[in-house]
C-alpha cells in the first residue's frame, strides 16, 4: 500500500517520471491522492524529474513535486532541492522524494524509506 516512483534521464538529456500508488486503507470513497496529480505526486520537465511519497493530503497542500522542480529550474542541485523539500515537512508527517537533474540525482526523506538508485 505504498507509492512507487521512478525518475529518469535519457542519453539525450530528456527527463521522465512514473509513479503508482497502492492506495491507503481506510480512505473515503472517491478520494484522489497525490500520485495522479501533476505538480503534487509527480513532475518532469527540461530541468529534471521528481516523484514524492508520503501523506498524500500534505503533498497536495504543498504541491511538493512542483515546488521541488522549481528549485531545480532555479539552479539548485538535486541534493539541495530534495533537502529543501524534505525540510518543509515536520517529522510527524511522513514524506520522501526522489529527483534527478542534469547535475545528478538525490533521495531524501524524514523517515526511513526503501529506495534504490540505478546508474548507467
């Protein structure tokens, strides 16, 4: 019942993101979480790709993916952008994120979360 996200950069420098949510139980009928919402649960553009996970309502309130992407677009490294995004969340609200940019990749969270990084 967790989110799975992936970010990538191809040989031509183009970025992509994909995510899937297992959902959460119990939730209200008709609830839409953060995962399918652009700028909240995912974002990719010419500066990088971002995939967050955690408490969906909090991710939506903060538009976390778009805000982190904006940091990349402003020139922050992936590590700086991820650290800034994680810092927006208090410890009691579970949050994690992965990001890739032209200058590198980063993973961050305020809780222990499973993650993997593949390199060429």
